[in-house]
C-alpha cells in the first residue's frame, strides 16, 4: 500500500517538521520534536502518531532517530505551562527543539493552525499536517514516544493515577484517582481539574 504522506512541502529549502504531544493532558510536560528528513525518506508505518500502535510507534522512533538528517526533542514542564498557558508552552517547546537541531532549517512545517515565529525562519502552519507530511509525522512520533516514556517514569512516583496507561490524559481512571487522592505536583493547576479543591489537597510528595 502506498504511503499517503508527502515527503516534502517544496524542494528548494531544507525543511524541518514540528509537532507536539501532551497539549490536552491533565498532568506532565508538553513535549515537542523537530525533524529534518533526507530526500526519499520512507517507512510504510509512518503516520500521525495517533493513528499508529504503541509497538509501531516505538519501531518508528528507532528508525527516525537513526535515519533523519537531524532531530531533537524538548519539553516544557507543568509549572511553566501554568505560568504562560499551554498554547505558549507548546510553541516554546517547539522553539527549544529547533534550538537543538544540528542542521539549521530554512523552512518550518508546523502541525496546526498557529505558531509563534521562530527567529527569521519562515514557517507554514498545516492543519492535520501530521497526516500529510512525513517530517511532521516523524516529529509527532518522536514527541509522543518521548513523552510516553517520561510519563512512565512519573507513574513510578504516583502509580494510582495510572499514567502508565493514560499518560496524563483525562481518562476515567485518571479522573477517579484525582477525585480520591487529589492532585499532585505534576498536575497542571491552571487546567482547573479540581476547581473546588482547597490548596492543601495538592500532593507534593
């Protein structure tokens, strides 16, 4: 089956695809990745990370990290998300990832419809770009797999929230645990997930 992803937006400039993971989560950082792919890059499983199984995402992560011309991953933690808001934090994570690239991109392909300009590099915002362009899909895979791995680590500290399975999203088991145990230092307080909770219910173990 032919992969529907386009390899490049254009041919003249070196492109980096950018995407984030964890924007809608109740807890933990937002992660972002930036990826520069070589001409002709292809993997039959590559797609928007939400459309790819966990096993295939992990396989893709290894392949992308081995075969991309350049890649990087960065995060902005929950405290800063609370200070500057999740949209600005997502853009900041993308900027941090771009700062770390070993190759300087000449055009940025951004998943979504908004972005804060990065230095003097032109960008294109592409709605559902992670299902259209290989570099954005690759960035979505890296951001998602790195974030999931990070949340597995936080699960060891606060196992009753079941972050090993829900990764910080507002699933029923996560909401039930918040109702029973309150929120912890990794929760995003600005998301008002416990709007009536007194401050002392915040766990900081």
